[in-house]
C-alpha cells in the first residue's frame, strides 16, 4: 500500500476539540457529553487531561453524587497525544498498546485541535 493513499488522523478526527474546565463537576461533564454526543472531553489543566464516559459511569456505579464530584477527581492527567498527520494504523496501535479509546490531536505547535477515537479508527479501517 502506498503511503500517499493511507488515511491520516486529520481526515477522521473530530473537530473542534471539546473541552471542559477543571472546575466542572461530573454532572456538567455528563451533560456536555450527552449534548455533544461524544464520549470524551479534554480538561483544561496544564498539561491537559482527559475525562471519558467510562470515568463518569464509575462515579455512578460507586453511588457518588455527580453534582458534587469535581472532574479533577476522575480525570486522567498528562494524556498521550498524536500529531494530526500520523497514519490511523499507528493510532490503532497506540490505542491498543495503551488500552485507551481516545487520543487528543495536536498541531505542529502542540496546540490541541481535535480528538480521534477507536470508533473513528475502526470505521475508517473497516472500509
């Protein structure tokens, strides 16, 4: 397969990147995910963190009040990222290696520009 014909993250990532404040509650996170029909948000910390629907489910399963649990208690800090020009086969390998389902995408200046998910990768590779 010629590399010119391979799909890059830039072609399948979700944009714009959806973020949430580090001061948000889990309830706010759940509402944003529902309203945007997404499963992960980047938390605006330094360095950025990520919160996923699995994190939100964990709060509910433990019987905690989502309106009183801050996102900082459930987020994953210092997340892996990928450049927008990486091939999706490489992203698939990273998702498998790290056991994750979402990777924030950064541009050449390390600015967050989008999100790529295992669903994006699977949909593209199954075509």
